[in-house]
C-alpha cells in the first residue's frame, strides 16, 4: 500500500473566521494554529503546508485568565546592546491589541520557513470587520 503525498494542486484551502470575544487566548491560539498547520485534515503532512486561512476578529476583546494582564511580559530586542524592551500585556492590548493574538498563534507554529509560510495565512483584526468577504469564510466556534 502506497502513502498518498498531497501535491500543491490537491490542497483545497478554505477560510475560517474565529470571533475572539471573551475567548481564552491560549485556547484560541491552539485552535488557530491547528488549522493553519492543516492538522485538522486527513491529508496532513508535516513537511507540506496543507493548512487553511484563518481570520481572527475582536482580538482586542480576547480574555486573559488569572493575573496575566499585569504579569505577562512581551519582550522584543532592537539588536543593539541594551536594546531589550519589555511591555506588559495591558500596555500591548492598549497600543496594538492584535499583537497579543498574533504572538500567541505564532509561538505555536513551527520555527522554520514552513512556519513563516503558515503564519502568512493568518489575518488578525482588533474590531469585528474584515475585508475578506469575497473568500466566503466559514464561522468557527472556539469553546
């Protein structure tokens, strides 16, 4: 019996919409990463991007449990000596709310070229509007 390897023409990419309002960040990120990688499909292959596109709405209203709003730290480095900047989740939500969801999902994807290719299929919006109506996205419920 031969193993079926999907070719680029065989991959049918769908669009999914996730409403992040009052959804725990980790649960949302794991569900979105699963879809971006294609692990929800029977044709999943670890070294081929078989995943779908994901649109996340209401990223500004995502829920953080416990005291993560004050205690969770987001770090970035400018590349220069002493260039480490640390920001709390509360400040990140105020300045750029989509970044909370983007970094959580990106952290669950592979750390290689394939992961970057998967990450490009993610669209995160702070509000409840998106410009992808022509793709006929399917509503996805995260519990």
